[in-house]
C-alpha cells in the first residue's frame, strides 16, 4: 500500500508553481516606501524642492516582463544625462548644472540601487525556496525507490512459488493419468492388490498435498494481483515524480537565469555606483562653493552683527558714562567728609580727566563703526581698560575714605549721632538685637565711627529687618576677626587623596585661612595615608566615645598639621577596623564606616566644647553630618553652626537599606520619608546625599553649569526633583587649583622651570619628555597631545581611544597617563599600549605617576578632556597654567572654564581653547583638526594664546570669596533670627 504521508508530501510538492513571479511587481514602490528610501540615504540632510524632483534626469524602468526571465535587469535603469565632467571644463559645467538637479540625480540613483538590491534579495529567496522543495522531492523519490525494490523482491519470491505450484500440478496430472490407465487395464493379482493398497494409503496424503498446494496457489495469485496493482500505482507515482523532477530541472534552469540576472544587476549596480561617485564629487565641489558662499554670508552677517553690537556697546558706554556721573556725584558726597580738601580737588580733577578720556574714546568708537573686526575689538578693549582704570581710581578713593574713617568723623551733627543712639535703644527694647550687640553699636556711635555712619546711610532705602541684618554684620566683623569653619571630609591632599575632593578640601581651606578665618579639618585616620606629609603628628591623651550599633565605642584622636592647616584624625577602636583596610573607598561596609566617622566627628566637636560658625561636609561619605547635627547634637548643645554641604559628583550617593541608618543613632522611621532621606526610586532605601540636601543650610556643587545639569532628569541621577525643591539654597561654585603646588616657575618635578615670558623652558621640557618616553624628534613643528585621567566611562574612554589614532593621522604625538578600575577597560588600553610600545609618536602609561603628570603638563602643546560629563575638572586649569591649550567637551565645569577660540559669542579676551558639544568621534575630530591647523599655521598667535592662558588666574581666591559670602549670609541670617526669637 502507498504511504499516505508520502502522498500528502507529493501533493504539497505539486502545489509548487514553477512559473517565476512577475518581476515588475517587485519594483513597484509606493510613495511611503520611496520616502523611506530617501530617508535612509546619506543625503537626508539636504532639503529637496519640488522643482529639483521634477527635473531629475535619472529614471527607473519598472515595467519588466514577467515571463521573459532572460531580461537584463541592468538595462532597465536609464541614465539620460552624462556627468558634468564629460562635457568640457568642469567649472563651466558646474555653472550650468543646478545643485538641485545633481541632488535629484543622486537620490534617484540611490533609490534605484535600493530597488535593485531588493530584487536581488527576492531572487535569492525564490532560489532558496526552490532548492528546499527540490530536496523534499528528492527525499520522496528515494523512499519510493526503496519501496519499489522491496516490491520487486516480493514479486520474485511469488514467481518462484508459482513455478513450484506448476510442478506440483504436473505431478498431480501424471498421477491421475497413471491411476486411470491402471484402472482401465484391470490389473489383478497380488501386485495389483498391493499397488492399490499402497495407492489407497498414499491417496489421502497426496490429496491433502494437492489441496494445500491449490490453496497456496490461490493465495499467491491474490497477493500477486495486489502487488501488481501496487506496482502499477508505484509506476504512476514514479511518472508523476519524473514530471515533477522535470519541473525542478526547469526551475534550476530558471535559477541559473536568475543568477545571470543578478550578475547583470550587480554590473548595473557597480555602474551606478561609479556614476554616483562622479556625481558626489561634483556635489562636493558645489558643496564647497556653497560652503564658501555661506561662509562669506556668515562673515557679512557677523560683520553686521558686530556693527550692531558695537553700536549697542557705544550706547552702553554712554549709559556707563551717565552712571559714572552719578558715581562721581556719590564720590563728591563722600569727599565732603574728608578733611583734606586738596586731595578732594585732585581726585575731582582726575575724575574729570578720566571722563574726558572716556568721552574721547567713545567718539573714537563712533568714528570706527565701519572698520574691521580687529579695530572694533581694540576699541572695546580700550573702553574696558578705561572703565577698569576708573574703577581702580574709585576703589582707591574708597580706600582713602576707609582710612579716614578709622578715626572719629566730625562731618555729621550731634543730632545725627543722637538719633542713631535712639535707634539702637529702640531695637534693643523691641528685642531685635541683643544687649551685647547694642552695647557694641552704642560704643561705635559714641566714638563717631565712620562705619556705622555708612551703614546707616546705606540702609535708608531698606526695610527694618534688612537694616538690622546690616548693623549686625558690623558686630560680627568686629567682635570676631573671622569665622570658625570646620571641614569634615573623607579626603585631603596630599595625605589622603583619591580624586578631586582631596584637592578641593586642601585648596579651599588654605585660602580661607589666609583670609583670616579659623579653619580646622577632621579626617579618618587611614592606615594608607602618607604620614610623612603630616607635621607634628601626635595622639591626644583623651578618648572620645561615640554611639554606634547600640553601644559606645572609644575613638583615639590624633592632631597634626598639613601645609599649615590644623587637622584632627579620628581612629575608631571598633572590632571591624573601619579605616585599617589598605584603601580609602571600595569596602563592602562603606556605609557603616563613614556613618560611624560622621557621628564620631560631631561627638569630638561636642566634647571639645567647640562653637563653630560653619560645619562644611563633603560628598555622601560625610553627608550624615547634616541630619545627625539637627536631629541629635543641636539638642546636646552643639547649636552654633550652620551646615554647608558640597556634592562633588551626584553619580555617587551612598544609597543603602533604610535599616542601616539606625546604626549611627538616627531614627529610621522619622527619616525614611519622601521629604527627608528616603531614596526617590526605592521606598525601603535611604539616600545620604538627599538627606544632606534637605538638612543643610547651604548646598553647593563644583561649577555653575553642573548645578544646572543636575537639576534635569538626565544628569540628576534621581535627585533632580529634590534639588529643584531646594533650589533657593543650591548654588554652583567653580573650583580652583592650588597655584602653589601647580606653578611651572617653581615646580621641582620639571627639568626646567619656566613662566609665561619664558616659553623656551616649555620647549626644553617637551624635549626632555620625548627623550624619557623614547618618542621621535621631528624637525618640523609637531604638536604633542597630552591626556591625564582616570579611564572610566564618565571620562569618555571611547573618545580618548579615538583621539589617539586621530592625532597620529594628523601628524601629531600622543601621551596618555592614567589607569582604570574597570577590568575590561584596563585590559583594552593595555592592548593599545602594547600595540604602541615601540611607536615613535605614541605612548600609554597605565598607572598614576605624580612626577610624570607634572612633566606631561609642561611638555604637551594640547591637552584633551573629552568627558561625557564633568562636574568641574581641574586638569584643564592645570594644563592652561602650564601653557597647554585645552580641547574639552562643553559640559559641567569644562564649559565654565574653557571657551572656544572660534566662538563669536564670547569676548576675545577670554577665549582660551577648543570645544565640541556632541560626545562622538565627529566632535573630537572637528576640535582636534581646528587645534592642529591653528598650531601649524599661526605660530605667533599660538604663543600669545599660551601666554594668555598661563597668566589666567585659576586660584582659589575667587571661589573662596564666594564660599565666604555664603557663609557670612547664612551666619548673619541665623543670628538675626535668634535675636528676633
């Protein structure tokens, strides 16, 4: 019998149609598909007008015949117009051919290429289907052949049995004939009787054999008939399979034709690609001309803008002149109180001279409005210089007035002083100031102190609360020479430095100390500190006990000095040995380690009887100080301070389970709330940074731009909502650098010390570094690009890797210093370092080397910092301090300290490097190429840029003044609120 499954498979095979599908259906594309094709091309940035589309000379013939499979698909693409380069001079042809036509040609060519690719893919799919069906049919043929062989074998067996039956039938006939003959002749006697007897004995057996043989013959005949029928059906199936096999062979022939068509399509595609290259070359020429035209238009627009800007600046100068007149009147009133009338006359004459000079310069500005950009900028610079000179003169007059106020002032009548005394008494009776402050203010009035007179004059237009605050500032500045500021931190350079936090704590504290404030620092006593950098280190004969995990633990307190600053070191006597781990961070119990330290630091202040004005904590490691202070220590008597919290990187927040907060004595139930320390993304976890933001009086971060970025969901790391709700006390202050440590004039790590006016020393340091790293020496100018960084994703490691190769392509040299805590990044850069191990122009040093970092800053011409995000960044400031021009991405503190040389929106005097916005290879390429061109073609301008950068003030003075201003405001408000209460 025929297997039904095989018949079903044969029926499925019969459904295959050998007729190829119509090819024109594959090339007919809807408008939406065309738009998708156009969007997929590289020319999607060019806007195409309808006229350009209609005038395109590239057409696709989509009416290919369905049956003629030998048609050459390549011949269906008709290019009606030759490339412009075939008709004479290319310049003349470019003037005739419109850019819209060429753009349309390119787009149609690309669409045709895509359509040809689609046809090729469909042909390959049909080929795969045919091959698959062929394999199925071949399998069925093999099965049928096997069954046919079995049937043949059975037929042979049946034939042999048939022969045996015929032999038996012959023997039976003979027996019948012999029996009949014997009966007819009538045999008798004993022999006949014996023969008959024997016959009678054998008769039944023979009859049985005959009947059995006849039955076997009948069954064999029936089986033979069935086999014959099955054989006939098998022959019919074989005929059908042969017919299908012929169809498959015909399909193979069509496949060969399709392959020929595909090859013709490929030839046509290559032809189109060659024509496309020619067209793109022409378009590039047109693009270059268009770029030049756009550049000229931009220059014209910039010239017009500069003229408008200069006009506005002239108007501003006139307004400034009017303001200067008003200032002069105020100065006149101040000078009326001076005893020396001659000095007043001299100053008045100087002011008049300066005003005349300013008027002359304003006239010069008005006369030069139509001149070049250089003249306009020079006039603006002269104007700004004049304003600066005037401001210096005004400051000198104020200083003279201040010196005169040190003694008693006699220019006010006694009625004035009496009214002032009555005002002080009224505030005292109304409990707006304390008796101590009232006594001090009375003494100033009795002595006719000029400062209290100036304060009274300054607060005439203010409300009473602001006036009280202004007078209280006199008491705070007089009763205390400065503020008492205590920094609690996990790092401090140079003894315990991991990142920028250590530099910030050391640099800020030194400048605040120079400004007359009492500054102290509290650090953990790590076993891995550089103890040789600590002066007069000794242990105090006292043990401070602090609460943790439900019991009291003793802490040994050490004191010493670091670069002149007093520092306290806390050594916990805890069985976990919190700070004897061989490293500052990276332990599994960092949350417990630093919450213990924060609690112990506040306990030290309490038991030492200190009354600081400011407690300044840094990053999540000491963020616990803020909630501990207000929840616990204010109630114990440590209540004089205002809390300032600085977050140096919002990516690190120290989030942990809420239950761990109880170890340091804080109430988990009260603090694990959305408006306090509860993490914004998990209700069962607490966020120390969020707690510090909520509980601190001042919240800062390390640059103004970064302060804006972290208030967005993209950069806030889940804290943007909290920062926006606390925005009134949140500010960004750009970090500075320690200009004593980073000074090329005194740097002991350098081969040659140098300054802004001695750039030959920088060249000698460059030669020394090349010799040390075994880099080649080039006769021509060859820029050296430096990079010193931690190799982490935040720093843009993929862009650093690309910058290495791009620098070498541009003909420069590259030196990288840094390592990565991320294993796969470290291994990747180790592979790159091995590749460049003996390269004459590149060297990678994958470790931190303090001496080598100073040498790289001094030797490099260009310094690259392609960070994905950068809260502040110090390396760009250090690089400029050493005369290396920075290339940075516009983010965070990099955006606040580096300004592009080609940015017309920035005043020329503060442009100091090269920037890019998009964090990709194209952005790095653009900035690197502009820097290389500027270095190679503008030697004198480059030297001037280097000198300007080296003279820029990146010290902590400005930043420390901003911190000082926020400190004083917060302390003053607190004192005024206390008195009012």
